[in-house]
C-alpha cells in the first residue's frame, strides 16, 4: 500500500476529500453563526511544519534525521513517528502541495474545534498514520499529508452530536466515500481520512468543543476560545 499516491485517481480523491472537508467546515461555521478572529493557533501549526520542511533544503541530513523509518523505529527511535510530519519526502512539488493544503485546512478546522482540540486532532492523526505506515504497511517516508487529511476529515464526525442538514450530509458522504475509495485503491491516505472522521466523532461525543451546544444539538453553535 502506497503512502505517496500513484497520481491520477488518488490525487482526484484526495482533492475531493480536502475540498469537501473545508466546505463542510465552512457550512457548519456559517449556518451556526460561528464568527471570530483568524485563529493564531492555525498559523503556529503551519509554521511548525513549514519551517523545518523548508530548512531541509538547506540542511543536509535533516530529512534522514526526522523521517519515518520502520527499521529504526523498531530499534527504539519511536519519535520518528511524530517528527516525520516536520519534513517532506515529495520534493518541491510535494512540499508546496502539503503546505498549501495545511494552510487551507487549518484555519477553519481550528475555528470550528478550538485550539486544543485542533492540535489534538492533528497530532493524533499523525500518530495513527505513523503507526499504520510503520507496523501495518511499513514504508519509509515523511510529510504532513496524513495528519492534514485527518484534521480535515474530522469535520465529518460532528454530525454525531449536531443534526446535519442536507448539504452537510452530502459533504460528509463525499469525505467518507472518498476515504474508503482511497483504501480500495491501496492508498494509505484513505485510512488517514477515515481515522480523522472517527476521531472527530469520538472527540465531539466525549469532549465537545465550546462551539457545540450539546443541549440544543444542531440548533446553535457559539465561537470556540482559541
């Protein structure tokens, strides 16, 4: 199973999942009148990933130092599961694509979930994707695509607590079907999408953000604190 995609259908499906996820988050925010300032936490997350990703072009060995390597992880370098999100293995095109995608996904996600839950979703998404690509489908690599897709797809889990309207149901279906289809074409990013949706559902059920009023599910949301 690939972790970098094979182009063609994989790219189309990932693009569709990202677009549907961002659209779903914006629909949730607009329909529930959730407004607020640009989330600084989203900028900090982007910088955390972008700075080392750019520096790897200037610092020889940075990619090898941080990337995911199943053999080294089994030898005790477990931190590579997380540090692999800080560097990119897709060259200039892959780096630009991953950073642009994160820049598009993070602001609405952090506005919807709040800072603490947004960070938790991103890091848990990376942890699950890293474990999957280390133990189940071993592959050497790096990049933030798995964590970003998990953060994006987490919006699909909100319908567990908040009653969705038809546009939200359709967008959620696109996310879930897109993730499942990626799995069937042997792209591990599909597991990132599906795990993100499950993480979102679990988080909104167990630790609902302040923006979700559990007593009036589907009727009102108020802004989350950053």
